[in-house]
């Protein structure tokens, strides 16, 4: 395979520098994209020329517009009535996001887009095929289901995009991708995007691309298979002890520990600190300042352990993370894949450890199905798995509510006596401060709405289509 390399051109300062149709420029302006992102600056020129592109780009880099703008530009020159562009994405959430981005960008054109993914009825999707919608965004499995019917023909296809190829690999979709390829014309333009380029992805790109231009931040990433994944079966009430034992072994140095709830994140962090381990936590009940401080402290080495919930952890980019511990088994396989992807970035080798209690086995099975293999089990040597220990991490909700009510009653009584002493009637409004020390219970200290995770467009008005969090499942 011949690969041309290009680096980010400094000269491209505005979207007007590309030869984009005015209808697309108008949409770009409306989305408040003023300056092309680096991946856009690099990928747009060769893609607009009709070249194949191999792009290294992550979510948040602006890669979606980097492939959509050339597609739409091309389609505007072609007769309508047939599907000429197909975008393959690993998950339905990503497919839905791409569809929305396409809608935003094609707003001032007659072009149409539809998506094809599982979990919803086949019929509207069948209609999209039959009507020859201009752009299809699809997950591989559902697309293959359609290909078994005669209406699903993509013989007029001219552009194919493979998005997040490395996640396709992680999720075991490479065989499906190869099957999809058999249904597509070989004479086409292909745009191939992946956050990392493990060997299997390089190989796949070699099969799919012809003399591609390679763009993006050149990173020799460890293969996703380089992430060492292990499950530690453990009774629920011994998880915290097991974590301490693991940290005591010394092999696990800095680590992000994921918990199911904010409350559990607090309790785990507290327990670690009590045991003399420097730890901080990030979750949605903490202020942005506290979260930023926790993350900066973790990155600088001030904290050895960062305890996080999934939502808060989205958008965290810690490049050299060696270990991830799933304190709880994620109940959505996609979350597992996302978390595990945090290790072994940027050429590092990574270790993903999952604590699994008997009750979590079904969730673990779903994850193993999604990653396409059984994850090996292991034990921590010299750990007493039969010990009857550890306080409950989750205070029952009834107990927590009673605690909060008692605290509020105390506050009211205090305010009343103060008011009586001052000779003024007590206010019935919410009292501040009083009982809640440190704001760590998560029940009272309600902070400002959490800002969106840091992405390319941080600091600019967010396009309405994107929604806030990218919670999956
Ligand atoms: P993506 O990596 O494609 O998921 O894009 C990440 C976010 O950046 C999305 O919210 C896009 O709408 C936004 N975005 C993409 N390109 C630009 C740009 N040139 N300027 C500002 N925001 C952008």
C-alpha cells in the first residue's frame, strides 16, 4: 500500500479556503465552526479531491465533519435517487450522532440521510433503502440483516466511510465489516478513521484503501488486544478490601477506579484515604473546580488513585494510564469498552481489572459477548476471600433520606432559635452550610449543572444537535 503523509497546514484558517458549496458553508457558519479543526484541515483537501484517506482521529477532534463535508460536496454534484454514501459506525449511539451531524450540515441542501441500526424496527430502514436515500449511516450487524433482502442493494455506492475502526475491532466487528465489503462496489472512494492503529486495523485499511493519504496525529498505539483484561471474582462486600490489597501489591501504580454511583465513588475514595493512599474522586455532584483539581492532581502524580463515575469520566484524557479498575461491572458493554480503551493509549500497555461479584455475572457475560471472548479470571494472592469484613459502601436510601431530614430539622431549629434571639421571625427558606460537612455525601451539595465534557468545540456555543453527555445504553 502506498501512503502519502500530510501534516496540518498552517495556512488554512477558514472554511472559505476549501472549495465547499455555499449551502454547506452556510451550515458550517450556522454551527459556529469558525476555524477548521486540525483533522479537518488535513483531511478535507485530499478527500475533496476524491482520494482515499486514512485518518487517525479521536472523538472530539471534529472528524465527523472531516468526512461529511467531502461526502456532501460530492453528492451535490451527482444525480439523486440512489444511495451513494455509506458510513459504518460501531455503535448505534455513534450512528445516531453522525446522522444528526449530517442533518445539520445538509440543512440547506436537498440531500437526505437515514440510519440503520439494531434495536428498532426494520421497516423504516427498509423504506430508506428503497427510496435511495443519499447517505446511509449504519452499524455492521443490522446492515448485514438488510443485505439478506433483495431491496438492500448498494450498487450505486461511491463513497464509503469506516468510522472508529479500532472500536469495531474491540467489539469483534471485523468479520462483519469484511462481510459488508462483499456487498459494496470495489470502485469507490474510502475514508477510514480510527483513534489508534493497531496491526489488525492497519491490515484492514490495507484491504480497503487504494493509495490513501494518511492524515492525523501520528501515534504508534498499542493494539487494543495489548490491553491485559482480567476479572477478579469477589464477594460484593469485600471489593474495597480487595482494592486495598491490589494497591498494596505494588504492581498497580496510578489507577482510575470506576464505580457505579457517585456515592460509591465517595466511599471508596474515603476508604483509600483512610488507608493512607492518596486518592481523589470526580463525579457529577462535584463542582467543575473540584473535578479539574482532582484530574490535575492525578495527572501530576499528587493522587495515586482517581475514583470516578462513568459520566464524569467522559472526556478525561489521561494519556499514560497504566491501569483501570472497574470496581463495579459496567452494566452496559459499551461503557466497559470505553473504560478499557483508557489504558494502552498512545503506545502504552495497559491493564484493565474488573471486580465481579456473583450478582454481576450476567452483566459480565454480556460484556464478554460484546468483546467476543472470555476474559480470564484471576485472584489476588494471600487475600482472604472468606473474610467477613467491610462496611457497606452503599448506605441504604432510606437511611440516607432519614439522615438528610434530621440534618434539615436541626438546621431549622437552629435558625429558629437564632431568629428568636435576634427578635425576628425565622425564615422558612433553605438554610445553607449548617450540617453538610465537606459536601461529600452527594445528597445535599447540589452544584451548578455539569459543563459538557471537553471536546474540540469547548468554549464555543455548542451546536444544538449534540446534547450534553454521551451516556450510552
Ligand atoms: P466529532 O469529533 O466529529 O465528534 O466533533 C466534536 C465536536 O466538535 C462536535 O460537537 C462538533 O459539532 C464540533 N466541531 C466539529 N468541527 C468543528 C469546528 N471546526 N469548529 C468548532 N466545533 C467543531
